[in-house]
C-alpha cells in the first residue's frame, strides 16, 4: 500500500465521523458555548467542516507561513446545519482528491509551517497532515460530541457505543 492509500483509510472514517456528528447539530444553538472561554457551537462546527481544506493545503502547497498566507481565510459563520454539511462535503472532497493524487515521494518531503520567522514545524508532509489535520479534526469532532451531550442531544457512536447509540463497524 502507498502512504496515500493508508491515509485514505483513516480519512474516510474520520470524515464519516465528523459528518455524523455535524448531522446532529440544531440550527438554533449556533451561539451556545459551555463556557465564556469556549468556542461557540456554530463556529466550532464550521471549523470542523472546513478543516479538510487545511489538509488539502498541506498536500498541495510547498509550505505555509500563517503570517503571510496566500490562502483565503475560511468563513466560520454557521448559517445552518445543511450549509455546514455542504461545506464539509466540499472541503472533504477537495482534500480526498489531494490525498489520492499524492505520491510517497511527495508525502515524505518536508513541509515547512511557520508564523513569520517562528517555525511551527518542518516535518514530512504525511506527518504534518496526520498531526495538523487528522488529530486536529478528531479533537474538535469529539469536542462537538461534548457540546451535544451538554445540550441533551444524542451523541453518535464513533469508536464504540455512546449512551445514545449502539456502535457497529462499517
């Protein structure tokens, strides 16, 4: 198997988990947050929906300087669950295509990530993708699960059963 084929196995599962979580969001709770320092539910949902775009940037660009990014800022304004799911589908499709077309050589090349002169990381592209896209997406999807629970909404079974749903392997 190529590196891209392995990444796609995880990618498809994590996008499915994120989609199943976003599908549970109510349209009327976008401004809800569990704490004053917490991200609002709608903004967090849009962050999850658009995170695959960052994954595609890791795969398509030669590096990124966050202080001087050539990529447009993505809007994190939540308008509705349906629009949020549409953004996930669009960003996930672009990222999946970028993974599928990546060679092992491309994925093992270093990907410099900085904020101006401050180096955030300079790791192989595949490792950067796993850390900054996969792990980041998993973290925030789980955070949305907590938001669902705190709003007495059903939490999907993602890696095993939840209190609301039995789990079965796909």
